[in-house]
């Protein structure tokens, strides 16, 4: 006979009952998200009676959802994915210095004053690259896509010591604005770039290009060479067309799955309030 699952447990051992705390992940779409499975499992392994659930929210409804969710007492926080990361920053009562600088959040939690946000995308992306044995120190990096995830990744590249970071985005106003802010903080290490990958040690894609079969590449893949490192944020398909082409040309790679898995424990810790920063400690005392 098969062992019976307890009435309030899923087959994965995650408890769901009247005491369960909810952590939605908001996006448009949400069919690509991994957090319901991965972060829910981490929370369960840590003994938390909590579950992450996907919620498909259109941009026009985001503000009303943020407001309504504050009224749900057992909803302790939210994970944020495309295209809501920048808009969600403006809906937070406060946020970490990192999230404030990049003007985007990918995770928020409830405080007495409202939502408090952070952005772990850059940390996850760079941790995944480091786990593959690539040291970004003094390297030349070309980054495509400067939205919510891309801006956080750009900041983290510079914090970890890249020699030059070239920024590429079809929205040149957004590109130039981020370039100016980063240059003021990291003088002489930031430039604008294009789709040509020649002359760079690492190519990083933070655009959603590759999620649809007819998407173009974010870089001119004809310029890829063996020995370059290529990283991509796309999680569905698990191996994006860019990563497939990079591997075919002899490049080492990091996938969007690698990036998410590298930050999943950090996201769970944020939701559990295991890593309050000093600003949030002050908010929690009010």
C-alpha cells in the first residue's frame, strides 16, 4: 500500500491548513515561474507553514492588488516577476537601498507601515555565475536589458568588480538614465553598448527575448567565440535559444534556472524576515 498523506499536507510534504501563510507571486504571465514549487519547498524544509501561489495580474490591476492584499491578514509578502518589478517599487512604503537605487523590487513583505521591498535578482545572477567558476573581477561585460532585473544585475556586476560594464537596451532613455546613475557611483567603469559581443568576456541577457519561439537574439550570435561566458535570465524554456547557440559555439553558460535557484533561499529568508536590514528594523518598531 502507498503511504497516506496527512489531510493537511500536499504530496510534497508542504502543509496547507487554516494556519498557512500565503505568499503570492505576481506576474503577467506566470506560467514560467518556479517559485511556487521551489520557494514553497524551502519554506517547508525550514518548518514554515507557508506556501507560494502564482497569481496572474495585469499591469492595470497591480496597484489595486497591492492595496487589497494588505487587507488579507495571513498574506505575509509577495514575489514579483515580469513586468511588475519597477511598478511594484512605487507601491512599496519603503525598500532596501539596493531596490531604491535600481528602482525595482522582486520581493516584498508586510510591515506595520505597508509593503517593504528588496531586489535579489542581481545577487542571484552573479552567484550563479560564480558557482560556474567564472570570476567577473576586471572583466568586460555586455548587458542587454535594463528593466527591473537588468538594473539590479548591472549594479551587482559593478559591486563585484567588473572592469567595464556596457549597457544595451532598445529604450535608450532608460539606458542613458541608468548609465548616468551608475557612472556617478562607479566612475570610468560604465559605457553604452550594442548587440555586438566582440571584445567582451561575458554577455548577459536580462531581456525576455527567448521566451517565444519567434524572438530574435538579444546579441549578434555570429560574434560569439569559444571561451566567452553567456548568461541569460529566461526560465522558460529552461534552455533558451541564446544559451543553446552559445553552447554550440563553445561558450560556458548560466541559465535563468541557475539564476533563480541561486537566489531561492534568499527569497525564502526575506519572506520569513530572517534578514531585516536596519531601516526595516526601525519600521517594524513603529
